[in-house]
C-alpha cells in the first residue's frame, strides 16, 4: 500500500467535507451594520435586534449560481477520484492511481475556477460593490474561508499524491539517516 496515495485520499476526503460544509452554510458574506445579515450561495439569513433569525431562499447573482454548480460538480469529480484511488489501495493497480490523480486535478481546477468566479458576485445590487471589491459594511464569512482552505488542502493532496517535491526533499531525508 502506497502511503502517499493514502494521505492523498484522506486530504481529498477533507476537501469534500470542507466544500459541502461551505456550500450549505449561509456565511459567505456577512454584515453586522443593522443586525446580522448572512448571505449564502442558496439562502439569505437576517437577524434584527430583538428578533429571531429568519432565513429565506433568495435569487442570487449569476456568478454565485455558477459557483454553487461548480462546487457541486467539483465535489462529484473529487468523489470519483477518491473511488479510483481507493481501488488502487485495495488492488494495487497503478493505472487506477494515475487516473484518480488526473481526475482529482480536474476537480481541483474546477474549484480554482469557482474561486475566481465567486467574487464577481460582489457587484450585486444588495452589496453595492464592484466585482472583486466588497463595500465597507460587508466582509467575507467563514464559509468563504472554508472554501479557500479546501482549495489549499486540495493542492496539498496533489503535491503529496504525485510526490512532486520528493526528489528535492529526499536528499534531506537521506542526510538524516
């Protein structure tokens, strides 16, 4: 069993969990100016002082709709790559490992495109900002941060799974022995 492929699978599972958590929470854009306003990819929640929180489905900017579809697609593609890599771990078939890594790379590239497309939605009328620039009462929430952590974790999975820097680091490991 290849330890690098196992670590890659575990990191990709973490990417899946982070993406699913980010998609279904309404904390992509938050504001505390008049109560608490939370905008998600699918719904909008608001809490005014002295009232309970209410959430409702709201039409979103086309960039956010595209982002949510891209994240769901990337989660599906990464799930397929995890399947290929797990089959490789069980049967030791190198072709499955190679295919799994390439499919995971496609899923990661899709997540990176979503990371570029999502800020285009900052130009929506409710924010009053411009693409890639939020106005002062709004800030990115923890869901957006989780999504970006998922991208970084996916990059780490690709580095580990492909042993990209192994020739560089191997001389340090050999010197320690």
